[in-house]
C-alpha cells in the first residue's frame, strides 16, 4: 500500500521539511537505548521492561515476524489493549519498515472486517481474551472476507487452530545480526482509523516524520524531559494513547506506565507507586480522578500535567483539576489527522484561558477561520477551522477523500467551527462533521442511520448527540415510524443494530419518536433543530414520543 504523493503531498513536504527529522522511531529507540539502557521503559499489569530489554525483544519480534513472512511495506493490524506487547509490536514493525495498523479493541466485527480489507492486512495480532471477548473467534468470523490475511498471532493463552502464539514470534528468528531494511521516514508508518461524515471509518496515514514532528512540538511546548513518567489510560490504538503511551516516552527516553482497564483509584495508585508526572485523555478520565471519593488517600504530588481534550471539556473540570490535583491542566484541540493543533495547558497560559478556551496553536502549527465562501473571519466571529503543520497526516487510505480534505495551500479542513479571541486563543463552538464523540472516541452518525433505515418499522431516522457530563455525548435516534405498523421501541432498534454486528459503544441510549423530520430548504434533515428539540425533551435516559 505504497502511498503515492500527489502534487499537494509534495508541497506539504516542501513546506514542513524543516521540521521533519527524517528519522524513524527505530532509530530513536536505538538512541534511547544508548543513553538509558537500564532505565525502565515500559510498565504494565504484568511486565516491566528496561530500554535494553525493550530493544532486544523488539528485535526478536521483528525477526520472528519476518520469519512468518512480514516484509517492509506490509500492513499488520492489531487489536491489543494497553500492554507491553503493543509497545513491542510498534517498535518491531517500525524496525521492519512494515505499516502498523492499531485498531481500538472495542470495535466489533463489522468495523474490523472493513478495516482489515481496506488495509490489505497480511497479519493481525490479538489478545486471547479481553473484556470477555474471544478475539481469535472474532477474527475467525471475518477471516474469509479478508483474502490478504495470512497470519493471526495471539497474545495470551494457547491460540486456536490456524493461529500462532505471539510468544513464539520472540523465539522464531535470530537476534543480533539482522540487517533491517532502509526505511523512508516520509512513507506511511502508522494507519489509524477514525470516523467522520462517511458511514465507514477512514484510514489516516501518518509517517515517522509527522509523528516525530508531533513529539518534538509537544516536548517543547510542555518542556518535557527524560525524567517524565507517563501514566496512560487512553488506548494505545487511539492517537492520544499512541502518542503518550508509546511515541513520546520513547522520544524522550522516559517511562510509560500503561493501564489496561480504566479505574480511577487504580490510576491514583499507579501515580503514587511509579511517581507519575504526566497523563492526558478525554473528559471521563480527568473527571473520574477528580470525583474519586478516595482521592485524598493517595500521594499524587509527583503529577504535574494532565491536559484534557477529545470532546467537550467543562471549564469547571479544568478549574477543579488545578485546585484538587495541583496539576497544570487545560483544554486542547486535535484529531487523529492532526494530533495537537492547539493547547491551553502551556506553562505561561493564564488560568482563565485554560478553562474557557481550547488554547492557542502549538508552534509551528497554523490555523485559519473561514466563512462558507472561504474568506478569513475576524477575531470574535465564528468560522470553519482550517489548519496546517508538520504533524498533519499524509492523507487518507481512501485517496478519493483527500481532495475535499485539503486546500491548495496544504491546509486541512477540520470539519469543526470555532472562534478566535483577540489574544489568539481558539474556542470550539460546534462541528460540521456529523459525528458522535463518546469518551474521546468518534463514530459516524451516518453509519447508524444507514443501518436503521433498513428496519421494517422505520420510515426515516436521524442520529444526534446528547450532551453527557460523564462521557461527553450519547447517541439519540430520532425516528419517524413507518405508517400502518406499531412504532419501534428502543430495545427493538438496539437488537436490530446488534444483529448487524454494530459495536456496542455505538448503540443508541435514547429515542425520540416524531411525526415528521424538520427539513432545510434543500430537503435535508435539519439536525441543528433536532439537537435543540432533543435537548429540550430529555433529561437523562428514556424515550419520548
């Protein structure tokens, strides 16, 4: 899946080349090993690895993968929780010049099947069981639909027939005398999937250069060094978890402490035990810590930084974090395509800007706010957010999506709306993309709508987000029932979606029955009016007619 740079890609390379190191993370790891060989690199619930051990085992794994047919340029997918094996896999694939495609392990068969097919994955790495899901059995269900898939590697107990134990890979090849392939740092190295207005998830291509540019900018902005200890609850298959759980710790020569399952009190215990200095994540993570009834029992004075983003962040949450945890916190804005566009968690940012805005651009990133005609809007006026910078992704796996994603100057259409104040701080005010953001994970409203439109009791349907203080947003379905039949119930619709293999995290939790949809002048469903009505109708939970 060699990514062919078009004219725009070459233009972006010329524009941001000064900020690209043209190194790989394999080279970065080697440099960290030379400085910090005996230092703890990775900690999870079962394992503690020094940099020397991480390097040795990553080489063993790369050799084992090569012995099983993985070559430079091949795509290898994974559905791994936050374990040391996920870190080893990233470094092994980077060493081989293969393309790493981490998939969030909460995805269902429908999403996994699509991603593996579009990636042309030659192998997939899964846990034996996680959150009561039998992953080898799940992969077996989709395997016949993925002709490229040659190998299934299983972490944990003895794998099923047709799969190979992950531990076997660590002994399958030699270690210490390999000549690893030469890798172009501008080629795709990682592909992460995200959702937008399309029903199917979109593959986002990042290179060593774009991701290392992100690490460098973050290091400078937050003034980070090798003494950092990252305690990371966000999935390492998500951009924030990948950044703070794998990439940035390696870049700094710091320590990564991975949380397999989120538990606020467990987080506090890890910060105390490991002397954690840094964490980051979506609203539910920070809120869970702040509201933990046993917070005062833990010594978390080592924790200095806890930026928050991924969904709407209540201003009071930032104020409480600063007050109760004594950390430097603030809202931030980014995406899978552009990981850290702005932040308000910098050391010189006034407290009111931390809580009330989403921050100023992190140098050398640039943002522009434009009206519908593409004209720049003045400070204080809402506009569409366009952004560019050296950490901006290369493009989508489906290259047909690139034309509408970028303009001729290399700016990316984020799909979000915002206002910039006279001090240069951005506040997100809404979005053009039709997505739901739940616990920092984005998914498409259209995907759910397309499936529910097939239900025999549904005449028309719209999916809108309902604000939720705990998870950011929940799913509400607005339904016009088909004439002449009993209206559908919410349990009926959720059961129908489950039968279509939709991930449980996308299932609607509220339903509103209406006689007709509000329409725009062009005949489209007026979702803004629906959101207003849903907000009036619902407090928490239930369904209305």
